């Protein structure tokens, strides 16, 4: 079945089964592999993208429910790593293996849109992405730093 | 010191390898700000097996260690660039191809392997030697050009400089002439006070690609004409495919074929999602299996019985603990049990294979390129030369990718499909088909002297080994860390009881120490409390002969204000261990209220010798410590009727952000040669944590995970 979806500002036509999760449409039809698969059951956040600005776990969102929503993936967050979250991540050297980091960054970016100055508690309750390498404290620090960068931008 | 840092380097290491160095997967990325790849103005010049210098001044390190998040793509070139006197922003890194010239000098039998925290630990001196050899050749080339003696030249920032007048020749312009010179024997190495890059917290390589999603993991690889496969392996270990009905699955759009294997079935489709969806529609039955009927209860009972009632193989026996324990009326004893653990890397297992005629190419994240190549060659019954393994970064591994099970699966499926295939393990398959950290039981019996210090100790561990007993000797991957237990106890006996079980086991972060440090650091704590001693003072008295361990212990004690009063319901626990030639200690502070455990703070101290990149050292200690933390809190692989019960992150949990304690890490600068770092933070965390729970509640946790206990 054909679907026309809006990803990173461009309309894309894909021909997939209606139950195909957005994650696999992004990765396999559009070739945007920055969005990762890890659990497939909305338990880890590696597949986080923005759907109309909201952090969404794309592994459990069938394409048929996406409609005309604006999708943003890590590739569309900025073209040059200039997003404050990416800048803060580089400054603090957050990633270890890096596999969970696209999801972390997308979740962080969505949080800061909604709440430009989140408390530690708010961060921990909102950015619930898992990291097997254990970068949690740097993720927290990174979000705080990104909030500062954003405020002064 | 047990460290062996004097290596006889293979002569080939200093020479250009025929066809080797340029053949691997090109993973070169720049450090610093630019990420544009090499802009060559002429062909790069191979100086030796590890170093290529281009006319455009870029220098490529052929990196022998695989990256899985532990920072070797940063630390290794840092070592090399320092000794070469190169600028950091001119260094590129490329992964070594299959060639024993890159074998890890720490391996008893030559092999390229990234495990056991052995990269910086064992390549530190060899990398410096190859860099010093290259620098020496560049200097001699410049001296020749200038008509001066080499002693009149120095090197800095990628240039050879003539001392008399400061004239400069760049490495790029000298490379060709230098490569034609014979390497000298043992060119001198820098002294540590001359280090410029070693010891700096340089930003990790590949970070740019890790923040914009462009770093390509194996799961992201796409080849022309590549198909995708989803896999279901028999849930019972050793089971076999009995029957299957593919009719419904074949109706799914994009599905090309069903591939039956001896113990598994795969669906091959144009897209992974199609394959995965169709796999659920295959009516499949498996039969038999070696683990059929087995449960974790039976396993734990068997291990407990082994540890408590059998003597096993004695692998250390000092003094006469047996007689003393038999004669004593006041034996303190207890049994500890730890569960199977999965690796559950964030990137699920994935592998790409492509066969063409007699040759086979494999794209994989592996800790052991040799094992992958040899196993695939054996499977295809072709010479190893016909196999090319392209290695790439791993989204975690922790010991999982040491074997070659994933590569063989991918090759078998690609062979059946007649096209390049990428196989992705679903998370469920990944967790249910691991090589697990073995379940282990330990029984200890001890007596104390008049001052309350241990006089005799008998400690036996029972487990399922990673291989058959070799000539009656205990498997070092299981007992390794026991035999070098550092506490001064006059009479000790360590025994190893080996049981057979068909559950596949393998190395997990910190290998034997992941369980043995829990046993030893818990039982020492038990004995300290029994004797009425402070657990810190008790350890101080028993490790006098290991000053580096004592130093990290003192440091965490100081930073945690050990001994000061804590609020009601709170407790501090301490633990320390040597680990892969490094030394680590933790103090954990917890509270328990109405049965609810909160981990407030963890203070780490490490002495890893020269910290090549202190910030990565901190990252690794904290990351490994957190892995130790959530494993101790939550993780257990259970078996029911021969199959693994857990399947995904809902029942095999990582840490949730709100469980994250405050963390502080301190590095002791001992100046010794580098020890390991990737695994060092894991083993002593669990006992520091359970010792803290004891301090807070009086409850001694002898079985993990902690989530299995009522803490009220
Ligand atoms: S892959 Fe979507 S939440 Fe884990
Ligand atoms: S950085 Fe490796 S899983 Fe998060």
C-alpha cells in the first residue's frame, strides 16, 4: 500500500504493508539508519523520532497511523550537528558505543522544546531511554548544558 | 607485578605487509573538527604494518583493537601519535584486516582479539615501538636530505626540525624516502615526562558520527542486491528443527524464501520487517535438546550441592586450612549463588554475508576476527584466505562477539538465498541465544584468629565451565581471579567443582571476576562484621602487601567520608579488587526504607597505571560500574524446561534513569604501565552494594539479583 509521509521536511512516498512500524520505514525504505532498532517493544527508546515535535518510539507506530504528521529523525535534527543537544553532547563527550545516542538526543531535544529549563527530576522522568553502556549521568549533564546553550543562542 | 610488557615484536610489524594494510574496511575519520575523509594528493606511503603517511600529511593508524564503546579508537592512536610526534588533527584510524601482524601481544597463542581489557594494556609499548621506529626513519630521511647527522634533528607536530636553524620538513614530504630505509633496532622511546598526548582527555573519535546518527554499525550496512533475514533458533539448547509449514509466511509481501537449518529457521525477504512478520507466520516445531526439562531451580540446587559437598579440583592450597577447619568449633560458613547473565548489547546481533564463487565476504562487529574467519572457512570448507572479514564498530558487546555463531548463521543463510543477506537477531533471539555468564555457587568456610582476622579459609566454587577441564586443571576463565586473591590469609584452599550443563556460557564483562569478586568481597565483609571490625580497617590490615590496592581503598574511604554518621536507614559498603593489572575500589551509599532500596551515591577510585585518556578512563569505570549495578539489582537469566524465560528489556532490565546514583570517580596516578580499563569497574560494585545493604539493614545478600530479596 502506498503512503505519503513527511520526513525531515520532505514528502516521501513509500509502498509498504500498513502494519509496518515507522522505524522500519525510516530505516529500510528511506535509508535513514541513524534511528536504531534495539527492543521493538517501546522499552528502550533507541528508535525515538519526533512526530509533530513529540518524542515517539517509532518501533511500535504502524505507518498507517502516521498520516500527515511531521516526522523528524536524527538526520533532520540539524544538517551540521549544530542543534544545542548535539553541541552539548560533543562538548561533554556523552556517547560510548553510540548505539542508543540518536534516541537519547531526539528525546532530549523534544524535552527542551517543551520545557527549556528542566530539573534533574523532570529529565529523569521524561528521557527514559536505556543505555547499556551506562551514559546516564552524562546524558543528564548534556541536557542541562544543552538548555544553557539553547537559552543563549 | 604480574604484568608482562616486554615483547618480542614480530619483525613483520615493522615492515610493510604485502597487500594487508590497505585491504580492510575503510573507516578513516578525522579527529577534531573536520570529518571529510582523506583528500589525497598522492598515494599514501606505508611505513610499517601500523602506520601510513600521505603526502597531504594525514597519518593513518591501522588499529588492531575493535571498538565497542570502550574507546580504543581514541586511546590507541593517542599512544601512537604521541610517540610519533604527530599532531592529533592529522591522525586517522582504520581497522586492521585479518593478519597476525596485528595479533594482541597479550595472547598466549597469537590472535587478533579485543577482550580481557587487553588493548591499551598490551599494545601500549608495542605501539610506541612501531611509532618510534617510524619517527626514526623520518628523521634519518630528513638528515640525509639535509646532509646532517640524525642527532642534529628533532621532531615535533608532524615535522622533522633541523636543530641548527629550525628548518622543517613535514612527515608527508619525507614519508616516501623514509619508507625506503631499514628500520633500526630499538630506537629510544620517550620518557613519560615527554608525553604530549598520552594523559590528555582528548575527545573520543567518532563522536561526530555518534551525535548525527551517521556512524555505521553492522545492523546499518546495505549492499546492492542485499536481502534481509529474520531468525528463530530452537528455544531448547541443542534442539532440532522438526517440521515447519511455510505457506502463510510465503504470502507476506517481499518474502523470498524460508531457510530451514538444523536447529533454526530463517525467513529471507526484501526487507527485514517483512522477514520478521513472516517468521511469526511460519508454523514451526522444534524437538529434543540437551537442556530439555532443565530449570534454574535444578541448576542452582546442583551448584549449591557441588560447592557445599564436593572438594573439586584444588587450584590453590597454602598452609593447612583443611585440618584447621576440621578442628575448629567456630567455623563461619555460607553459600553464595549468582545467576546466568546475558550480554544484551544495545545493538542486537547482526551480520552480513556475501558469497561469490569460492570467496566469501562478511561484515560484522566482532571481538575476534580470527575466530570469525576460521569458523566461516571451516563451515564453507575453503581456505581461510578466501574469507574477507570487514569489521565495524559494535553497539556494545561485553564479550558476546568472541565466538563466530553469528557469522556462520549469516553465511549459511546467504548461501541458501544465493544473494548477499543481512541477518538481524530480534531482541528476543539475542537474549535467548547468548553465551551466558555462567551461574556460579560458592561455599566458604573460615576461622578467625584471636584478633578476629581470618586464619583459615576454604572457598569452593561450582559452575559450568566454558570448556572441558584441561588436564584436570581449573578453567582460568572461571577461577582466574580467585587464585590471585590478595588478602593475607595464612591458610587458604580454593577448590573448583565443575558441573556439566548444556546452557552455552561465555565471557561477560570482567569474566571470572564478575562472580568471584562478589564472593570474596562479600565474605571478607562478613568476616569483618563477625569479628566486630570496621570493614575498611579489616581490609587495610589484610592487603598491606598490595599497596596499589590499598591506595585506591584509602582514596574512596577519604572521598566518601567513611566512618562519619549517616541518617537512619542509610548504610555504606566498600569493596576493592585488582582487575586486569589495574586496581579499583568503590564505596556505595544506600538507604532502605519500608523494603525500598535507593542507591544514593557511588564513589570509585582506580589506579590503571598511566591513564592514556583520563576522561575515557572515567567513562569506562562509570559505565562498567553501572553495568555491575543494574546486573546486581535486576538481572537474571532463568531457564524453564530447557529454554530461557527472559526475552526483552521488560524482563531483563537495564537501569532506569531515576535509579541512577550520584557518581564520583577518582584516578590514582601511579605512573605504572597501563592496566586494563574496560572491565575494571564492574566486579567490585555488586559486593560494595550488598555490603552497603548489610550496613543499612543487617541483611546479608548471598544471592543475586537483589530484586529477588525482601529487604525489610
Ligand atoms: S527499539 Fe523502539 S523502544 Fe526499543
Ligand atoms: S552508548 Fe552504548 S548503549 Fe548507550
